[in-house]
C-alpha cells in the first residue's frame, strides 16, 4: 500500500521547485497560447499562399536568430548566477553582441532572400523583408535577454511576466490587425509586426533600467563560449527548420502552410520541457562550477521528471490533434496527421535539453557544440535526402532518428567527461 505520510515526506522538499516549474510552465503556456492564437488568425486572414511565404520567412529568420548575439541569454545568466557584481559588464557585452551580429545577419538575409520570396513587386518585397527580417532576428534576442536578466536574479515572477506578456501583446496586435482592420496582405502584416516588437523592446529596456547601466565592453573570453553555444543552437534550429525549407523547394506554398501549422503546435508543446530547464539551469550552472561530474549528478536527478513531463505533453498533443482544422480552418485538415506523428518527438527533445544544458553549465560548450553539430548536420542531411525521396514520411523518419542520435551523443559525452573529472580529482 502507498503510505500517505511517506508521499508527503517525498513531495514536501520538492514543493518550492515544483511551484517554480508550474509558474514557469504557466507563463510560457500563456505566451505560447497567445502566439498560437495570432498564428491561427494569420493563417485564416492571409490565406494559404501568403501564409506559406510567411512560414518560409519565419523559418529562415529563426535560423539567423540563433546566431544573433552568440547565445546572449545563456552568457548573461551564467555570469550573473555565479557573480552578481558582474551584471553591468555582462549586460553591456550581450547587448553589444546582439546589435553587431543582428545588424550584419539582417543585411545578409535581406539580400539573400530577395530572389526567393515571390511576393509583390521588388520594392514591396524589399519593404516586407526590411521589416520582418530585423524584427525576427534582432528583437527576439533582446527580449530574451531582458527575460534572462530577471532569471539571473531568481526573479521568476517578472521573468514569467516578460515572457507571457510579450506573447499576449503579439496576439492582441494580430487580433486588432485581422479582426479590427481586416488584414489582407503580408506587406501590411510586416508593419504591424515590426511596430509591435519596437514597443516590446522599449518596454523591456524600461523594465531593467533601474538595475544599473551596462558597461560597454566586449568580453573576449565569452565570444568563443557564446559562439559554440550559438553554432550549436543554429544547427539545432537548422534541423528543426530544414523540413520547412525542403518542402518550400519541392511543394506548393499551400502545403508548406498546412505542414507549418502542424509543426507550430509541436513547437508550442516544447514550452513544457523548456520551462522545466529554464527553472533548473541556475542550479546546474552552480553545480557545473565544480565540474562535469557534479553537473551529471544533478542532471540525472532531474531526468526522470523531464521524461515524465514531456511524455504527458506528447499524450496531450496526440489527443488534441484532431481539433487542428477547427482552429486553422478546413484547408488545414492534413495538420492533424502531422501533429499525431510528430507528437512523440517532445520526449527525446526534452532529454536532449537536459544533457545540453548540463554540459554548458559545466563550461563544456565546445563539447556540446561538437556533439550537437555532428548530430544536427547528419539530421539535416537525412531530412534533405529522405524528404526529397519519400516526402513527409521520409522527413518523419529523419526527425526521429536525428533527435534520438543527438540525445544519446550528448548524454554519452557528459558521462565521459564526468568520469574524466572524477579520475582527475581522485
């Protein structure tokens, strides 16, 4: 029989962390739900053709966003979690990196995407990309940095407010543009989207201003650590978006829109394991200061919780998938199959998150980048080859294979480093 006192004794010490996880998940779910609402409105009002183009632009700019700032949020949280007195230089470094890399990436993308986005006249296309590209590349990085300022100070309530509030504002802007003004073109939406993010960034700046002014300097030692993290994140995002890019090349914008709708629901579900990692990363960073062995020990402790949370999320996704056409419209009926097939990718992705964070928390950015890089390049290649040969079925096989391979590689690397760490100390 289950002993209630024993259950209470087991659960009670975990209540503070549990409350933080629930609060983090709640805020992120609000933000993701709000963004999903905006996504649904845009899918209905723009139509499948223009929405397909928007999906492609979003996928490409999401890749560039991972390189913007060279992992600024992780850099700031790691530095400030270990030494709060270094906040001014951490803020100055990360803000400078966002501005410098973001501007360069935006110019490259605008020039590179002009021939491949067949929307309107060349001048209209330049206006659309000139608004959407910097907005998607630079501004999310700055908003994430604002959130991480509060996370580094263990102020989860305000960090949650920043995250969920940004999602709600985006949804409200989409609702006003679509329902209030009858949004009918991608060029008009680009204006709304850019204006919304400018307002959010100004609000974020005002929210952290009282913590002190940044010290404007580039921390050279953090550039390479950040680059390893950013490159690894880029390869992860490449693997997660290569399917959209392959489909954009071999199918119609209408099918890209349908597939993108299903993938958006999967991406929204990843907020749950992501919220868990968001809460525990500070503890991993402190443990990681003692080496990979301490980081591994703590990561193992949290692994069972991560798997359990992500499994429940996958079950929920599978259950709600049939309702996707009700949300997006009858033209998106094939999204149900996409969601039900890919729902279970949440579990190996959550396992990856934990090992990846544990390695970075132990300052093993090169290792995490190398392992992730090999797995994600191989995964992207599989998506291209199998997707081109077998269509969606080939893409599904490639996505699962690369997720499992990457997670296995990261955990094996962490275990190997932990054993080496113990031998050096013994």
